[in-house]
């Protein structure tokens, strides 16, 4: 019985270690901004294409770049919320 418990807790620890990256932000707010502003140049198909961005830091950089092009004065929080929304919905890093 002791062995079984130990095995179970090891498995639990391992699954926590492999869970998705922690991304802070408010996905609902990010979604609002995204759906208002970000679909001007591309639709959401770019987030699911085969050669899409492969890392969370890449996604953060891209959102920063696209926000810059938009030039609507997005704050860091706005960008974090959009990253959270895109990650929760499409990328799942
Ligand atoms: C001025 C035009 C423009 C606007 C506005 C724009 N983007 Fe982009 N975005 C691009 C272009 C161009 C690409 C690259 C498309 C390509 O490589 O085919 C791109 C690509 C992306 C990608 C990469 C997709 C992938 O995985 O390959 C993300 C993420 C992204 N944009 C997010 C956003 C977000 C979030 C916003 C709103 C803040 C936004 N974009 C607004 C032009 C724009």
C-alpha cells in the first residue's frame, strides 16, 4: 500500500511538471481587444497554421510587434491579456 501511494504521488508530481506554462492575464479582456483590433490584417487562421509560432516568448514578441503596428497605445497589460487569450484558445504553450 505504501508503495502504491508513493507511485501515485510521483506520477502526480510528474504531471504537474509537464503542465502548460503559466501565462498571466485576463483572457476575456484580451479577446475583446483582439476581436476589435487584431482581425484587420489577418484572421485567426494564422494562429493554427502548420508553421505557426512555436514558443511562448515568440508569441509575446509577435503580439508586441503587431500591437506596435496597430499603434493604439496598448499597455503591457493589454498585450499580456491578448497573449493569454491567444494561448488559452490556440497555442496552449
Ligand atoms: C498592420 C497589420 C497587422 C495587424 C493590425 C495585426 N497583425 Fe498580427 N500579423 C501581421 C502580419 C503581416 C503577420 C505575419 C503573417 C505571416 O507571416 O503570414 C502577423 C502575424 C501574427 C501572429 C503570428 C501567427 C503565427 O503563429 O504564425 C500573431 C500571434 C499575431 N499576428 C497577433 C496579432 C495580434 C494579437 C494583433 C492585435 C494586437 C495583430 N496581430 C494585429 C500583421 C498584423
